[in-house]
């Protein structure tokens, strides 16, 4: 319950600043139900959500983040190729000077892979069943932290 | 941030894409900084051809724009897209999905795509959307394509900022003809019947053709007779025809002097949008603090107006 109040406060706090989030489906799988549900929930929480659609490459995600100048990136992967894809994405982001953009990953990620993914610099990993409220809250917090820096 | 802006503009002019992206963000965030940026970059003689694309929601505007980008790229041109989607008036959030259809161009250095929420109090085009056109213009983009949301205020707004206006419709969207009649049929320089791969397309085409002929839709532009073209954006059909007609229109407005006039109209409109934004935001803030008695609403409204304006003294 305490979580819910916090979230409302956060939403209020961010109401007058624009937070832009990129939601991207990385890799070859074509299921974007989950990504769309998250995109919609973030929109309803007052964020500006850029949605890229399915089958994106790490290069496309990075270029889109640059053109849209987003505050946060959320990636969804269901194909199982999360380690190579995220390794590449995180490297490209650093190379293009975007290492400070918080990146979240969602999808069917086997638990043993999580430490490795966090080592890559991914801020958090949302497994299936994560409440939308948590995703919104962490996204807002990450965006606020970055804009304070 | 001020000194920063000059460096940023310098880097953007040198082609650094992250600087372009950030410059556009500054324009969105603060009218003062936007004004400073424009004072540095605005050129009297705008060079970019601004193409406005409006029409029925779901008629294939974004898919069509993606095809136009491919075509222009192959001709060696640089293309910028301003893709406008509505802001939810309640949550103030927005879901910007036009890019989905254009992502094949995301990594192309000759293309820059930016999504812009409407944000405005009225739900129309925002000041920043128009200001971004000036940035792309200065950065040397040859074609600046603006996708409008195709309903309500933005349709009419697009008249004020585009050199060439495309109105897109498609068969099988139900009452596409009715929707077109309701206003936007008067603003197009070029009418596009997209999704012509669909079986019902011929009937819709015949109707539109007849309607344009008889003047039932389409207005008397200065000697430019609105044109109708059939395309299938998914199949890539009719794109050459469309591009040819767009070029024809461009030549026409250049010869007739409309081209420069439209740039003046666009800038006048940009100033008006900023004035509206400043006024309405201030009005909104002040109106929260008044306690109307109900005895003399008119006086109270005038008082509120005066107070709003006095904030700018
Ligand atoms: N059959 C057919 N479908 C098309 C064509 N062009 C676009 N579509 C489909 O129509 C749908 C909408 O296309 P968009 O390009 O997103 O249309 P839009 O007008 O930009 O949509 P909004 O921006 O949401 O108003 C997509 O499913 C496209 O694949 C076409 O020429 N033929
Ligand atoms: Mg669209």
C-alpha cells in the first residue's frame, strides 16, 4: 500500500516535466503484447512513450534514442537472445555517449542470466508478472535521477 | 545552458546527431531557450520544402511517408520528419507510434525522425513542432515532412506551416468520404487514395475523382488544381506518381511566389502559437486562484485577462 502512495506522489512530481521513454522490441521474436501493455501504462502515468514496434536491431534502438532524445530506454526480449543483444546495445550506447541513459529489460529471462545482465549496466530486469505499478515507479525514479545529475 | 546552446548548435551544424536531438529537446522545454536558438539559426530564406501529410487516421500516412523517404534518399536528398501524435488531455501522456512504420530509416544518416506530442491546451499543433521545422531547415534538410494527426484542429493548422499539403484517405475505412468532406477536403494540394490494393479502391477513386472535378471537394487554390493520386504504400505502388506531382506543386509555388509567402505565414503562425501558449498557461495558473462571486462574471473575466497580461510587463 505504501508503494501506491509513493507512486502517486511520483506521478504528481513528474506531471509538469516531460519524461520521454523509448519502448523497443529487440531481436527476432514478433510478440509485442507485453511491450504494448507497458507502453500504454506508462502513457497513462503521464509519460511520452515512443514505441518502435517489433524486430529492432541494437543500432536502430540507439539511433532512435538519439533522435528522440529519450530519458529512459525499456527493451523487451522474448527470443532468448538477451545476452548478445543487450551486450551489443549497452556497448553501442556507451560508444555513442549515451551511457547515462537508464536501461530496463523485460521478458522471459532465466534467473541465472540476471547477474550477468546487471553487470552490463542494465538498471533492472522485469520478469513476467512484474506489477505495472512497479515498472512505472522505477521508470519515473530513473528519469528523475538522471535529470537531477 | 545559454553558452551550451551555441556549442550545441555548432555541433548540430557539423552533423552531430545527438546534438540535433538535444537541440530539439531544448526547443520543447523552454520558450526562452527556443527563442534564443531560433535567433541564431533562423534564415530569412528557408531552403527546405515542407510537406504536410494529413488525412483519415489509419489511412497509411506513416507508411506512405516511409516510402517517400526511401524515394528521396535514393535521389540523394536529406529528409526530416516531424511526426505528431496526440497528448492525452487527462494524463498528459502520449503514445507516439508513427515511427513504427519508418524504422527502416532509423539508422540512415540522411534521415532524422522526431516524434512530437501535441501537448497544446487546445489539442492542436504545438509551438515546438513548428519551431523544429526551422531547425531542420537550417540544418539543410531538403524535405521536411510533417505528419499531422488527421483529426480536428491540426488539419487546419497544417495549412499554416506546409508548402505542399497531402490529404490521405483509404477505401474501407467506413465513412471516409464523410470524414473528408468535414473540412480537410478544402485544404489539400494533393489528395492521395492510399491502400489502392484493396478491392473497393476503384469505387472510392471514382467518387473522389468526381467530387474533385465538380468542385464538391477541393477549393480554388490560386491556379493550382488539386490532384488525385492512387497509391499502395505497402506494395510500393504509385509512389513515383506521387513524387512527380509533389515536385510539380513545388515548381508551381516557387514560380508563383507562394513558396516564400508560405514561409512568412509559417513564421507568423509560430509566433502566434507561442503567444497562445504563454497566454493560456498563465491564464490557467491564475484562474486557479480566483474566487468568482457569480455577481459580475464579465467584470471578473476582464480582471483575469488584465492580470494575465500584466504578468508579461
Ligand atoms: N492494404 C494496405 N494497407 C496499408 C497500406 N498503407 C498502410 N497500410 C496499413 O494500414 C495501417 C495503418 O498504417 P499507418 O501508416 O500507421 O497509418 P497512419 O495514417 O499513419 O495512422 P495514424 O498515424 O495512426 O493515423 C497499417 O496496418 C498499415 O500496414 C496500403 O497501401 N495498403
Ligand atoms: Mg501515423
